[in-house]
C-alpha cells in the first residue's frame, strides 16, 4: 500500500492518518488488501504442504498443532517447580533438625534454609 501511495504522490503521514481514521474508506481498503495477501500466501503454503515440502509442513504444525506437541520449546510452569523446590527444602530442613543435636548449629542452618526459601518468593 505504501508503494501505491508513493506512486501517486501521497505522503506517508497522509497514508497513516487515512489508515487510522475509522471512517476512512482508505483504512478499510488497506485491510482488504492485507487480508487478500494473507489468503494468497496461505494458498501457497497449502500448495507446498500438498507437494510434501517438509519446511512448509513443519511450519504449519508448529503454528497450528501446538496442542499436539509441535513446539519449538516446552512451556514450563515455574510456579509449580518453585513449590516443589520449597517442599524439598522444607523436608531437608526437617531432616537436618532431627540429625543435628547442637542447638546453635541447628539454628544457624535453619536460618540459612529460611533465607533460601525467602529468595524463592
């Protein structure tokens, strides 16, 4: 659309104001052009998929089949992991308290563990 405006002498500023005016036919026409371009590209992608092009197939699956495991990276729930780590630290703390008979050592270790737990929050 920018190239068409430039060809007929319409500045970028004017194009922008027309494109963002909700009552402008220009903005509507720009949206129609964009959707037509997307339709054309989707058609080419589907053609590539039908012809067995692996890159097109993988692209489609990564965009449309994430729910089936076709992802670049795994989503990890860090909040769950944080709770698991806190639970493990608490179990370790309880075990250490049972094993260490010296009250002073036990208190210092407990304080260090509590400090570690606070850093997880």
